[in-house]
């Protein structure tokens, strides 16, 4: 009985022991499986989120950089500064379209006044989410269902240090969409969310579960508890198990997206998180129960079968763990498939993981570096200092690269060094600090940047340094000269009559000549000298290490001889010359701006001396420039101080002395210099940007005085007035011409415009184009000072002036030499053949008789009547029999254009 009782006791104890062991084993297996799942998912969520945040920041940064590249293009700044001319805006449009292939969907240029200047591509319209990015001024992240993610960036456009307008660009961000879809490869229940602050709430972009639906307004708390995204928007990085904004229990990694103000969360539903564990445990549990049943069944026989069953149970548990490991490896495979190198290191710098992309980047197999110090991937001196840096960071928390993208040098397995873009972030796992390093080969990017910098700093036509690079090299020469005490020269080279070359050869031929000129300049100089192109036909030479000023003169003379050699172009021999201005450091300037300005002034002095020459800078040239500045400043005041006045001179028919027209001349009662003629300040007005205000003042003043004469009962003939080449060719002034005259009650047909022959020859094509525009508006044009400069005869027919004012040098009398008479007669015959009336300045009777005999149609000058202000014109204006206010205000200049 005792034996039986003892046997039952043994059986009961053994059974309890087996049951206890089985229960403990099952619980242990379940605990290990769940812990491993927690650890793997947490690590993968944190590292996966870190990667996605880095990609998102880089995508945004790259998109903004592409717009910045457009905003910093000098030729676009030049187009903005050039104004609203049709050709300039067309060039800007073409320039913007050239940048669209750089992953830009739209570009636009705006003036400082906010006016659209040029545009290319299509901007996103009606975005569902419009999120300004913090820390990125002028940058907004947009989304709609049609276009997806687009980064809109507005940047100022600088020219010579001043803002001349704004560049706005839309850059698609396809990477953000790929980031959302990439979560599905990690786990079917994973979700990536991207949100930004919206006051006390938040605004969220589409996520993995609903990639076509945005959430413009979502609360940051759920049942009083912050949702994971709330932590990210507050600037925190970490991992939490909580409820999301939909109320689902999730495991979430959260992190701010750089300094943009956005937050990103990578979440996984906890039900889906532990589903594999429960599935695996349902496989293990029957095995454990089976083992228990068998163990209880064989207890009466012997304990050996029980041990065997326990071994079988262990084996089953091991297999379950292996399946869990497979799940972890699947997650690791996802991370290993990315193209960016990823490694994790311990707090002491020991490599723990090394993905395939990292192995390809550095040439190491993962097993060769795992367990070694990460400094093996670094060249000296970084390799020797790396452990000190880590120790300093652990002790002080001061970091130079944590969380900041930097460019560093890496060292491959073969010892070669190469540039990498590296970003290091830290995270905690199991209470221990870890670091994640993301590396990408920067060789291609640096080469692209080098090419882009070359394009940005060099002239596209000649491949010579451009304006900005020349100024930089002048600064370098100044610093070198300050140390050595040596001289150097800045030479400004301008080709003589290059417009004629362009007109005869076309722009393609002109470009070929410019390339030949660039080559000759380079061949004529030393290796240490620099040749640059400022634009057009202007070149700048920097000659270093001169011994005496005479060296600069000898170099300039050598350059002139090189440029005067004939050019052979398509079996045509062309001759050209250049004018060179020389400024020496330090006597002619101690900074780049002064040296360039003074060499430019010396070049103009060389042109005035006959072209094909060089001139060294003279203080008198600078004094002249200063006088122009003062005159421009005084002219700005004169426009509002009633110092300007119109003077008039009659134009009479040479046949009967009848008054056929009047010429209006702008005068300036300068408070210090007295009465100034228009020739003394019109050019200054053009340079100072005052030509348009001056022209509008003159037009309004002229209309008012014409209206006053007519209201006093006088016949007002057509009036001719010269306003300068700028207003003549300006499309905006052409638009406002009629409006200004109509505003003062004067018929636009009663006013005609003068253009000097010199202004015509400066830019014939622009002047002729403007003439066509004036003809369409029924405004007549006359050509003045004809014969004073280069011959404009080929342009007379397309210009089609109603009359031509001969230069005073053509006015002769009976005592004139036969050659002068013959030349004058030929000019008058030619003009009459083109149906153009001829006007001559006549000062006394002998000149009048001679000009009448040789065929002039009209005359002006002292004999026609004195130059007088408006109130003195009533002495030679005839009374009008028509009642005041019943006819047009003034005559038709086209009637006055005939003989």
C-alpha cells in the first residue's frame, strides 16, 4: 500500500514536474519569441524611419538646390535688369525652359514689383495641402492627387549685390511617394505618415494606407494622450507604443524631418506586430501539449522516454526560434536592398552591421569589417583621431557630425581615397547608444558641381572666365601684390565696330570672330596672365608680376598687333581692330571695382582718340565720370524743381518763308551752370535711368503749351521734338505717348519725333523696329544732324523719315568750294528720290539763297526765327479764324513733311 501510495506520489510529483517544466518551457519560448519580435521591429522601425527621414530631407534639399541654381544664373539676372523688352523676355523664357530638364516642372521670374517677367512649365494649381517649411524661407511643400508632392521655392535674384527680382520654381518630389509605398515591403501593416503643424492641430499628407487622401486638419492627441506624430512635430526622436490618431494600438518610431518643421512616423499595428509570434506559438503549443501527454503516459514505465520527449520539445522550440529568425532576416533583407550604404556601430566605434551597398562602396566584405573599429574606413588623420572624438562625445555631448550631413573622405579596401556624403544619427537600443551611418559616393556629385561651377564662372561661347571669376582673380592678384609689392595691370579690350561685323556676317559669324579673338589673346599672353570675357565684344586682361608700367604698355601694344591681323573666315578676309584701356595697381585703384571702372574709362578714351589704340588711365577721365554723376543727381532734382523748360524755333518753307512746323528743344536752367542744351544732359539722363521721366515731362509740357496757344486763337503747326534714343525705342513709352497727349487735350498726330543720325547708327535695327511701331501709331519721325557721323544712307529707306535735318556742316553759301556743293547736291537728290523733305539750318541770307538754289525744301536757324520759350512764340504764330475748341489741337506733321 505504501509502495502504491509512494508510486502514486512519485507519479503525481513526476506529473507535476513534467507539467511544470512544460508550462515553463512554453512560457519561455513565448517570451523569447515576443522579445525578439519587439527588438527586431523596434530596431527596424527606428532605422527604417531614420533612412526615410534622411531621404526626404535630401530630396527637399536637392529640389531647393535646383531652383537656387536657376536663381544664381548671371544671364537671367542680366535679363531681369535689362527691363521688359520683348527680346529680353523671350531670351529669359528660353533660358528658363533650358532648366526644366533638371527635374523642375515649372519656373518663373518676377520683377521686384511683383510683375511676372518670364515663365516656363506648369505650376501646381489647387494643392490639397500647402505646407510652408520652417527654416527654408520661401519654400512650401505642396500635394494634390494629380501631381503628387511638389516643392515650391522662391529665391531672390542678385545682380551686383542687389536684388533685381525673384525666381520661383516647382520641383517634383517623387522620392516622398516612394517612401510611402516602400513601407509595404517592410510589413503589410506598416504605415508611413508625414505631417506638419497647423496651429494647435496638424495637417497630414497621404500615407501608406490611403495614398490618395490628405488630412488637412487632425488633432494631436487621442483621449488626452499625444499621438506619435505629436512627438515628432515637437522635435523629438524616439519609439513608443501607444494609440494613433485613429485609435489603433501601434508601435511607432517618430522623428522630425530635419529643420523643415515636418514630422515623420513609421508605425505598425501591434496586432499585426505580434501576429507572427502567436502563429508560431500555436505551432509550438500543440507540440508541448503532446510532449506532456506522452510524458504522463510513459511515467509508469521509465524516465528515459521522458528525457527523449524533452529533447524533442527543445528541438521543436529551436525550430520555432529559427522561423522567428527568418522573419527577422526578411526585415534585414529589405534594408539590405537599398542603394545607400548603411552601417551601425556601437558606442565605442565597433562595426555591428554592414549592408551590401556599404560593402560595394568600400570594397570590404561584411565579415571583414564587422567587429572592427569603424576608423578602418577612414584615411589619416581622421583614422587616428576617431576614438578621441567618440570619447569626447561620450563625455561632453559635443558633436560635429551627429545629425548633420557632411562631405568627408573615405578609404577603400585597396587604400584609395574618395569623397563621400555622410550622415550619422544615433539611437538607443536596450539602453545602449548606437550610431547609424549613411554613406553615398560623392564623386559623381562633385564632378557635376565642378562642371556646373565651370559653366557658372566661364563664358559659354569662348570658355574664358566670366565677370564674377575675373573679379575674384583681381582680388587674388591684389592680395599677392600686397605681399610682394609687384605691379599688375587690368586691361579692358573692346573690339572696334563689332556691330558692323555682326551685321555683315550674322551672329554666327560674329561668334566665330569672338572665339578667334579669345584664342589670339590667350596666345599673346603669358601662362600666368588671365583672359576673361565680360560679354558682347568686351574682354578683360589681367597681367601679373609687372616690373614697370612700361611692361603694361608693351603688352597692350602686342595685343593690338595680334588683334589687327586679318581674320580668314569662310574664304573671306576680315579686318578688325580693338581699343584697350589700361589701369595699374596700385596707382589707378586698390580694389577690383576701381580697377575695372578705370580701365573701362581708359578704353573709351582710346576709342575717342581714333580706335585701334591703347590708353592708360588718366585722372581726367575719372573726373569726367564724377561730373556725370553730379549732373545726373542734379537732373533728378530738376524734374521736380521746375528747372526744365521748352524752347521753340520755327521751321519755314524755303519757297515762301511760310511757317510749316516748329522744333521744340529741351533746356535746363541749371542753378550753377546756367542754361544747358539737351545735348549736354540727354546722354546722362539715358545712363542714369531718367530718360523716361524726362521724356514724359517734355511730352506733357509740350501738349500743355500747344493747347494754350490754340485756346488763345493761334494756328499751331506740327511740332518736332527729340526725346533721346531710349524713349524712342521703348515699347512702354510708345504705349503711353497717345495717353499723355490725350490727357492734356492734344491730338497725337500734331507731334513728331526726332532721332539723330548718331543714335540711329548706334543701333540701326532697334531704331528701325521702333520706327515701324511709331508708323503703326501714325506718329511721324524725322532724322536730324544728317551727315555729322557715319553714313546712314542704307538705313534711310527702312527708316522712312518724313524729313531730314542736315547737319550745320552742310550749310554753305555761294563761296563754298565745288566739292562741298557737289556733295550737298548729291545728298539732296538722293533724299528727294526717297520722297524725303530736306531741312537746312540757315543763319543769314547768303546761306538761304544758296540752299534754296540747290533744292532744300525748308529751313530753320537764326534766319527762320530766334530760339524762344513758349510765351515768345506768339509773335510768329498766325491767328486762327476757326473758333477755339472746334478743330484738332495742332496740325499734321505728315503735311509738314513734304516740300
